[in-house]
């Protein structure tokens, strides 16, 4: 294996050990926020946090992985690679910018090969004001009766409904109906939850612990599952704010896309995690992106998610079908080749250095 490929893992437990070792090797300390449940192999689950740089640094870059559980196979590898990159660490220290690695925002999903938390919540749809009426999802309401069917593989009738919907609304419309976020179907897809999840509460605590004293806050959240294989789309991850979008494009290039103007491969989403930066670090000028690496065609990814949710709803499923569905899901969010991993790390490194340049003291 190449040095880059060795940064990636085959399980959450292995990924966590590699992250903790990389933190030690870099001479840093770690704070671990333990999850209340255990992992697939009875291992401890935790959101692990390591910081490079002064606690009073005016600029802070946050690099996060596994917002969507199984996507952590990619994000963790990139984080381990950056931690082990002495040239990257030296560049950050020379700039005066602090770097915060937050490993496994959703350790449960990472360990159990799920995109969701243990509450079946999509973490990046969970950041809404639960004291107010929940956002409506009329498009999901229309497909809810068959998008997670009663049996898997789906019947010919369900497949016909899927094809008819795509013919009427296009692949983008189908993707948006499934993925924008819904709050009525706890056993459905992209469920945003009705109250803050453990991961929601914990990432807010991390932001308060480390982000309350900086003047400028940058955030790169590592994701997979949309776009061409190995290409890291830089998706604007702030409020719909013209000045922030211009700042993001100044840092990361004019090809930064946005869910607000339809230029992103992602649909317009509700309950976005990144908006917590404004609430928990109100003094900071915030600029962020989701770095979204492509894997498989979007319909393959959606079908993998449908199968996995069906499996979650049917715990009695035979072992061979369970294993096939879980492998299908991991393959939808992680391309286990050296070439893909090298592209992931190269783009994460470039984006992180660009963010450090934008955050450096003025």
C-alpha cells in the first residue's frame, strides 16, 4: 500500500485507532466524547477531537468526518493523512491559524455501516428549531408509501412507480424528493428527527469549546456520494449570504457550488448542521464548505440507501441478504482503491491549505 492508502481503514474501530495514533504522533492531545452505545464489534464509540494551534488563535479551521456515518471511511482517511503531514502542520503553525480535527461526528453510523445516527436521524437535517413547527416535505409525502417498500428487492409494481416518478420529475427531482429532509416518517429516508440527536448536542459542545474565541471560523466537512467518482465538489456550507459565498469562492475558487442557486449536485436541504456555527460561535465570521467526493451514479446511491433503510426496518432479514445490502451501502459511499484515496487526500489537502490562507491573520 502507498502511504496515503495506509491512512484508510476497513472498520470504524480501525479508523479510530489510526486517528488516535496520528494525533499522538503529531504531538497533540485528544478529547473524546463517548457515545452512549457500543459499536458493531462492541467497541467504544466516540467523537474524538484534536487541536493544533493556540487556544486564542484568531483563525480556526475545523475539519470534520462521518457526519453521515459510513461516509467516515473517506473522511477519516483524509483526516489521518493531514495529521501525519508535517508540511501541512508546519504551514498551519506558520500562518497562526489553529486546526481542529473532529473525527466521527456520527460514530454509530460509521461503526454499523449506516448513514444515519442510532436514532435513524440524518445529522445534516437535524439542526432545526424543535420548538417551532417542523419543516414540511410534500415531495417526500408523495413517494413515502413506496420509496422504502415492504419487501426487498422491490416488486415490479414499486419499480414501475420509481421509473414513472423519474420520467415525470427527472433524476434531480427524484433525488430532491428523497434527500431534502423529512420529519414525518421516523423509519423513512433522510429523516431529520424531532429533537436534537446525541451528535447534534455533542458537535455544538465542541464548537463552543473551541470556537468561542476566534474571529474567523472556517469549516470543511468531508462527505461522499454525489458527483463524478473521485471529484471533490466544494459545496457552499453557510447561510444563503452573498458576501459569505464570495468569500468562499475567494478561498476555494470560482467552482464553489451552492444549494441555494441550484449549481450543486446536492438538493436544497433543511436542518443543516453547519448553521450551528452561527449559533455557537456568534462572534466569528464563518465560511465553510462540504467537500463532497463522488462514488457511484446517484440512482445507485439512492437504491443503496433504500435497501439499507428496508434492512433497518426488517431486523429478521437473513444473514446473506443483510451482508449484501451492507456491502452495497459501503460501496455507494466509499471507493476502496488506492487511486480514489489519493485523489481524496490531495483535494482535502489543497482545500485545507486554501482555507488556512483565508483564515490567516490580516
